[in-house]
C-alpha cells in the first residue's frame, strides 16, 4: 500500500493546506492580540478600582506626615512644649521625647509613602533632634534660656521640617 503522489497531486494538496495554514496563523495572531488587550483592560479597571480606594488613604497618610512635620518644626515645638522645670537637660529630653512620640504615632504611614519620602521625613526628624542637642550643649543654664538658644540657632536657616515638607508637597502633586 504505498501511495504514490504525482507532483500535480502534491501541488493540489499544498493548495488546500496553505490557505488553511495562513488562516490558522492569522486567527492565532488576532486571538492573541484580543486576549492581550482584554488582559490590559482588566488590569486597567482593577488599577482604577484600587486607585479609588487607596488614594484617599494615601492622601490621609500624607496629611498626617504634614502634620507631623509641622509639629516637630522648631518654632512650633518650642511653643507647644513648655518646660515643666527650669532644668535645661530635662527640657531638652522632653523636646526629644515629644518628637519621638509623634514619630512613633505616625510610624505606620510609611507604607503609603515612597521610600524616598519616608527617608526624608526620618532625616528631618533626626536633624531636628540634632539641632536640639546642639543647642543643649550651649552654656545656657535654664530651660527658658535653652528655648531662646534653640530658636536663635534655627532663625537664620531653613528648618529640616520645611525641607521635608516641600519634598512631600512635590510628591503629592505627582499623584495628580
């Protein structure tokens, strides 16, 4: 049972197979294009739905960090946290503890912020504490004198909180 095919039969077979093969390839291409488009559409819709629920939470996190930065800014901090005793070291520790408590209260907000933004906020906190410690090394002997030294130390330069706040505002504007 050996089947012998002539060249004419081979060409005829090829004439039937070639259009079917081309049609199959074109169909596969369009099917793949359609499925990729549908996958992209579903991904977009999911992102859009997620954005409507997460954007308010992210904005709330940014608001809380703005409040944190405002509360730890030197002029605000010194006015808000009054010395309990006239001891300079006690007041210095009270100011630093106030900053640390504020920071710990807002620690969970980092999951809604970018890493760069969070690092800048931590740097602002550390720089503010550093400025308080630097003023604490002055020769002032009372808490009220330390308040004056802290304020005078920060009067002529931009506070770390202001720098972090401007970065935060820039990042928030990128959300729109």
